[in-house]
C-alpha cells in the first residue's frame, strides 16, 4: 500500500512539473476564406521574423500549446505573412483566448486582460475624439487619453507588452506622467534600450522646461553654412523655434498662418528660426520655396535622429518653442490660434 501511495505521489509530482509554464492559445477567426490555411505563432528578433509554431484553421478555430516559463512578446501571423490586426500577445502560462474578426481581442491571462482593457479604453476615447468639433473639448478628451496611457504604462512597465506600448506612445505623456512611469520601472527596464531612451527624454524635457534658458542648436543653413540658435535667441527679440518638415501635412497646413505672423511681426522684435526634420536637402529647400518661408532655417537633414529633436524632446511636428528676449523659454508646443493670440499679447 505504501509503495502504491509513493508511486502515485511521484506521478503527481512529475505531472505537476510537466505542467509548469504550460500555455494554451484557443483562437477563433470569422473570415471564411482563411479556412484550411495556416496561422503562425511568431516573434521578432535581430534577424527578423521567427516562426515558432503553426496551426491549421479548421471550422474557424486554431490552437497552440507549449511551455513558456518566462513571459515573452509574440504575434499571431496569417499565412499571407501579415500580422493579423497587428496585435501582440504576451505568451505566458495559462489559457489565452484570441478572437480575430473586424477587431482582434486577446484575453484569458492577467497581463493580456489588462492590455485588452487598455485597448478598449483607448478605442472608446478615439471614437469620442472623432466626433468633437471644438478645440476646448478636444483638449479635454485628449487629456483623458494621456491619463489612460499613463495609468496603463505605470501598472505594466515591467512586462513586455507594457514596454512595447510605452516605446511607441510614451512620448505623448506629460512630464509628470513620464516621471511616474519611469519611477515604476525595475532595474531590467532601466537598463533596456527603451528605459534609457525615455530617461534621456525626461532629462531633456526638464532642461528645456518653461522658465529654463534655451538650449543652443548648431546646424547648417540651406547653403551649408554653420548657423546657431544663439545667433538669434537671447539678443533682445522674441524667437520662435519651429520644428517642421516638408513631408509633414499638418506643418504645411500651419505654414500660411506662420508666414502671415512673420510678415506682421518681423519688425517688432520678433524672429522665427525653423528647424527641418527633412531627410534630404532637396526636399527641404523645395518646401521652403513652395511655402514661402523667408525666415532663418537650419537642418541636419537627419529626420527624427537629429540632435536638436532629442535635446528638445520633440514629441511631434509641427512643434514650437517660444523664447523671450532674455533667452528664457516662455512657452512650448503652441500652434494655431494659441500661437497667434500669444504673439498678439506680447507684440501688440
């Protein structure tokens, strides 16, 4: 009897060990033309896409199982090579449920559930933003969107899904929100490429905050001659640094107003210094000609990798930095009516 009990115990222990780290992915797909085709479980590495498992769609269903003791970021990829809805999943122990239709959903485990909740929240906010007609209401709802970002990132910054999402959208956070998220990161996150990038970004935000002296920009003008922001800023004029690019639709839309403001105030202690994020000099110069931009211009034609973009933590373009006559940063990120009203107030 004792031997039987011992044998049963050993079997149970072995079974328990075998189950450690076990995952199952139960998927459904609503597209009839995918019937009989393969779905792959893939991950991305330095060499590209690695196919780790495959499953045939039968009766609109597919299934994966295996062992994954350390949670890792994966994607489900259709047979045609495109990621289905570009939706990531965290491969972790447990039962993961994937539903692929017009909108892919993933759930079943703690981290995947949290990510789905966040995506649902963001989607609901985006629907509201699409129906808004006033700037004031848009700003209010977009504030909710950033709060949703910050809440999800601060709670999930130490898992691969959270880091992946943060790497893309972290630049949209306000400084205090970014500070909170960074404070939640563990040592592995802080040492990661994303952690280092955003810590440097936060430091740049602090150095170029409203009330700080401007950080100089040294670059080239359209003739290739060296030019500096300090040639203009801190010398008794209000200086508007305008980050833009010829390929940027919103920048081009904003430019007629900028031309109007420059003509109106260029003789009233006001200057604009443009910094282009263009990728080549020809496109940059043509953009200047097409848009009638006659104020000083500079660029390293190095896209988002430009040093000034990093030093000023530029989150998007168009993006502006307004510097007062003493060289102190007065405002950041003001465009459109807000910029027009601010200049009218200062230069009336």
